[in-house]
C-alpha cells in the first residue's frame, strides 16, 4: 500500500524561494508515489480570494499541483489561518478537493482526524474572536467584492498585526488547548490526530476516557520541507530539499 503524505504551514511566497523550490521538488518526487497528498492549511502565506490566481506566482503553484493530480494522485486541501479564503475555483484549477475544518478518515485501520489546528488554540481568546469574525460567510463575501489591490493591502496589514500581537503573547497561549484536543478525539472517536498551525512538530500522547491516543503536529517549511508519511506500518517523518 502506498503511503499518504501530510504537510502544512508552507507559507509559500516569492519571498521564500527555498520553501518554494522544496515544494516543487516534493511534487515532482515523493508526492508522485503517494496514495494521496493532504495539505492541511497555509499552503500560501496569504490568500485573498481565488482571483489571486491571476498572479504569476500563484498560477505557477497551482500549475504544479494540477500536474500532480493529473498524474492520478488524489489531492486534498484544508484551509489555514493564512489561506482561509481558498475556494472551489482554486480546488477545480488544481484538481483537488477542499476539506472541512475537521476531517476523519481511516489510515491503515486507524481512525485519523485531520485539521489545520488553529481551532484547537482556544486559550488565545483574541484570535478565536477574530477567527469567528473574519470567517463569517457574509463578511467574507463582502471582502471578496473589494478591489484586489485593497484586499492585498488589508492582508499585509493583518499579517503585521498578527505578528506583533503574537510576539507579546505567552508561549502556552499559542499552543493547542488540552481540553479542546480531548473533545476533538472524543467527538470523532479518533485514535490519531494530525494537524499543523503551531509550528511545533512533535508526537504527543493523550489519555482520553482511559484510552491513549496519539497526536502528530506537522512542521512548518521555514528552513526545509518536512512532511509525514502514513500507511498501515505507521507514521514516519520525512524531509526534502530542492
């Protein structure tokens, strides 16, 4: 059985050429031998609507993803906190499927819950309030109707504000909340969880209702490409460079 591959928090942009090169190498290499590829949010450093495909950089990334799906590899995309406005137009362009906020699947006989992970950071009350506000469907449609240049300026402002705010927050607030994690395991009857967002790659064990479950946090692609390979034999960490 071919493994499924999981990655997140690539934050691709022209300003990060090493990450971009590693991503293209990933799509040309190990991704071609996968049973499926799951990108669990923040593929892009920012996304202001699917008309961003007009940008040459975004079109090039989409083109590489479309080549992967055209080769017969199922491609699944979750929205992250930076690219929550990814829509069906983008998914159709790349031949992929958009995932819901939390997605359950069977991986080698293990009930596995997938998410970007930001919804689990419930101790960050200010962020959760902003998250609910910005992801309101009505507000999102209004935002998409704004001129493209104005949306770019808004995105840049929000990134700066988020960076400055996070620098002042205690480290534990930026991590997932243990009760939120337990509730997610319990609600989906999952044995394993895979998510990103926190940029704190690790394997954790959680005792939920007397049963030990495992949680894998995906690495960001700040300095190199990293992903998880999962099949019936278990979970393995992998790296790739350009």
